[in-house]
């Protein structure tokens, strides 16, 4: 994320998203009733200008749109901001009518809010410091593998395969089948790796199979081998192994710049404390609001969909709670529901808090 201008006292921030993750951050920063300014195209009826009916043309124009809906289209790599035009050139007109801004990577936009929350500013500033490509993980054993990109919004599976190798008593057949299995995994890994501009790679899995696969890569593809930054042990392969690695924290050092690891760590800490039956954790909007009144909230966890898919009245209550937590030195963590940790937080009502001290 490139921040071009930030004048919070005037209520606006001008940014340029530089990758797909940045669009995800903007999706979680732009709320209904915010005004977004960006270049766009709009069909203008020529009859309005020249009194010729049934003619029109599409022109480039800079508009201000008050957001009503914000949609994140991951497949088309764009953010759609739909709402009412509140600012437009006089010769174009259109104020009060609806329009959709299609925000893409590399396009500048200005976001105007009546109030910027600290967690929103922190999110943009943190995104502006992230330069690394998304980390890739392959979780492999002798039965399956899964290749995924760990983006800041969640786990993006790039491919997976299951197999059944001959038993160890059939050494010759097993070696041939294993080589074919490794070849398939490497081919898919290389394709995904190249499509993401050669990010770092982490290889995980149970037993020695992951190590054998790394040796195979070093023999067959030195360029891919040079991108491997870590080899870690987990109990499972496949997508389950990737989720396990995120839950257990074994990827924390490698994924230092990837937001999903941080979100997972906090949600797992909530679940751990709940499992122990301690009173330095709480969940549910009512209970968390009570803890906020005591000044006990150290970290407030909110599911992104809880903020986005609620009534204006309830969103106002949540934002007031966030302001109170920040005023008392607490941290706001908005958790993506695109990955497992976010789904778990939704299971707790979408709101939870780690507390500085127990409350009865």
C-alpha cells in the first residue's frame, strides 16, 4: 500500500493499492457512509448535452461516491464501491444517482471519513510497510500434498493431490511412484510460485517425507530450491497441516509480515484461555462491552463480517466500544473470516477480548 497523503484532521487519506492484499485491507477500511473519490468511467447521454435522443458515450471522470455497499472481488482483483454520487463535475452531472467505482491495483483513491479509528490507520500504515510477496506453503507426506499462498486475508489454495504409494516391501515400485508424486508436486509448486512472482516457500509435513521432497527440489529445480526459507514439522499434511501450522505458531517467524498468522495467534489464545476456564478472557458483544467499561480489554477481536454485516445502530455501538478500548490503551484486531481463525471467532459471536486482568 502506498500512502500518498494522510490528513486525518480533515478526514481523508489518499492511497494506491499495490497488490491483492491491499485491496483486502481497503475492503476492511471502507465502511458504508464513507465517501470514496476515484477516477472512473460513466455513460453520459449525449441528448443531455446536445439534445440528441438515444445517444450516449462513456467518458472518464473523477467522482466522489458515498458508499452503500463495498464488495471485494478476489477473482477479478478489484474492489467495488457502490453508492450515491455526492461530488461530480458540473458538465457531467449525476449527483444523487447511483454509481459503482471499480478499484484495481495501481489506482489511486481518496477515502473520506467523519472519523478515522486508530485500528484503521494502523492497518493502512502496516500495509504500507509490507513489501514481501505472499508466502507459499506446501504440506506434504506420502499420501497427499497441498500448496497454498498465505496472504494477509487468508489461505489461498493453489492445488492439492492425494496418492497411494506402494508399500515399503515393493521398493522398486514405491521409488518410481514416489518420484512421479514428487514430480507432480514440484510442477504445481513451480507454476504457483511463478504466478506469484517467486515468493518465499515453506515446506512442512510429518516425518521425513518433507525433507526428501526438499532434496528432490534441490536436484531438479535449483531456482525453486533457493526460494525455500524453512522446513517445519507438523502432524498432518494437506490443508489440515497448513491450518495446524498456523494454529501452533510454527510459522510465526517466517510469516512475520503476514497478518493471518497474527490473527490466528490471538484467536487461538482466546480459545486456550477459555479451555482453561480462566476469567481473563470473554466473548460476546454484551460481555465484552462490560469488560470495556472496566478498562480491562487488552486486545479486542472483531470478525470483519460482524463489523460489515450489521445494522447501523449496532455498528455504531461496536465503533463506540472500539473507541473506548483504544482510549484506554487497548488494541483492536479485525480478524478475516476468509480463514479458519475468523470462522472460529464467528462461532463465539464475532466479538472476543483478551483481558489485562480477570473480571467476575
